[in-house]
C-alpha cells in the first residue's frame, strides 16, 4: 500500500539541516535512503517537502511519488509487472528509434505536473518536446503515459492519475490490466477530455 511521508512542523529546522548533509556527494547510500524513507513514512504531522527537496532526497532506486508536498512510497513491483513494462518499453523504443520520433523512458523517472511528481511505468516524449527533459525529471506532461495496473494501484491509476493526466495534457494514456488481459487506451480530444481509442467512449 502507498504510504504518505510527512514530518512535524516543529522539526522543520532540523529537517533542513539533515537535508543539507544528505545532499553531500556520497552521503545517501541505498541503506541510508531506505532508513530515511521508513522514518519519513512513519513521522506524523503536516510538514510538506518541496519538489526540489524531494529530488535531492530521491534517487534512481527510490520508488516514490511527490503529491502536493507529500512523499508517497510505492509498493515494490512484481516480476510479472516488470516483465510487461520491459516488453512494452522495448517494443515502443524500437518503433520510436526507427522513426526518430523522440524518447522512451521507464520508471523510476519523474514526470512533474502541477503539484505532482509521478513515476509512470513507461512514458514517451516526442522529439519536439525533448526540451522538457531535465536531468532527473520531465517538466510537464509526456506525450504518452503507460501504467501497468496491479491490485494495489488500480484505483489510483483509473482515478487520480486518469484525472491528473487528462488535466495536465498527457496526449495518450494507456492502462494495461495483466489480470484482465486487456488494454485501455485513451486520447485527448479537442475539448481536452479523454476518449477511448477503441470505442469512442470516455
């Protein structure tokens, strides 16, 4: 299950001091990151983290998203999930590279939207939009986002993320359902609303 990490407001100064130390090269080993993630997930209160602080804290091994200042820890992916992601990314990448269309990336890689830092399973950025790519995140919507659903994520993928991606202007959103063995594919229409690519329904 996802867990929201917050810290108490009265420890803001101490948190800033710790973050300053952790930003030093080599300070954040995988073990330290895991321990810090556990502490943040368990700490009560209302303290919010800026996106810049989140990026300084996270690394390529961190499975977390940033939602309105909170860290949302993600459940480790299953082998089946990763096999599907790997297959889709390979197929998409071959097509994209053959036709020089842009760049395909896989999680964990941040897509920064308004008040959100999501980590889609697979994302595609057209070559005319590659200027949005920063060192560790994409500034703004991808042109295609693919989420491989699990029992833990289905509500979030079909609910929160569907609404967020639609509002942010993600042109296409694919939902892969391994258990149901089906694909839902949505495309933004002229009104900025998702319509199914298969039957025209939203």
